C-alpha cells in the first residue's frame, strides 16, 4: 500500500530533502521528516507555508503534482490592500501572466484565520491595510498565487496552502507530519 504523508511545511524550508551546492545551508525536509523512500508530490516555495504531500508511490506523486488532473489546491492568502470585488472578479475570470492566462480561480474574502505565528513575521506597514483571501486553483505554475495577486494589484504578504484535494492541514502544527 502506498504511503502518503501530510506535512505542514514551515516558512523558510525548502521542499526537498537536500540542499547540495548552496554556499549557506538552508532548512530542508530532512530536518522534519525522517522517513526513507518518500518524496514531495509537488512543491511549495521556500517563502510559503502549509500542506506538502510526500509519498513513496510514483503514480500517486504524478497524479497529485500534474496539472492535467486539475486537483484543487486551496490557499489562505494575506494580501496588501483591501481587495474589492472587482479585483476578486479578475481572479475568478483568470488573469494574464507572462506565461499566459490562468484558469479561473475560486476566491473569497475571509476573516483573518486562526493560524500559528509566522517566524519571522510578515512586514506590517501601519499606513497600508491588508486582508485575507481563500483562493483555490486547479493548476500549479511557479509562484502562481503570488503572481496572480500581484496582477490584480494586491501583492501577497503571507501564503499558506491549506488543502490539496481532500487532504487538509487541519490540526497539524508547523514542522509536524502524519500519515494520511
């Protein structure tokens, strides 16, 4: 039976087990997950937090990571500024990025979620408000959510992947994991 691990990746951790060739050592998955034979199914940028799936099954890994399967990925996103309906409609219709148009996203404004503190904390500017969005996409381009929010004029301050398909972060503290 394939093994599937749900891991809550902390901020500033690479989504890989080694960091060969880096002049300055960086945190990797090996500091948190000591399970031989599992590999990330997809990626989560170093400056993003949240759900990362790891598996020992190549087919499952491909099904999770490959955009052709259109597996929903939901993010809790803190953005700069007060995103209004017109901006959110842009995400709902799909925005044009340098590498082409995105598929439409499901998006809604939400109250600030009850999350763990980020270390280090995000930059806060007293004169510029922020708000939280729940964004669900069904593709997985490099830094896609950050590029999408920037395209509508609301740069991302904090990004937490909450779920991938049916798997969620529920009750999983940063840096911890469990079998699915």
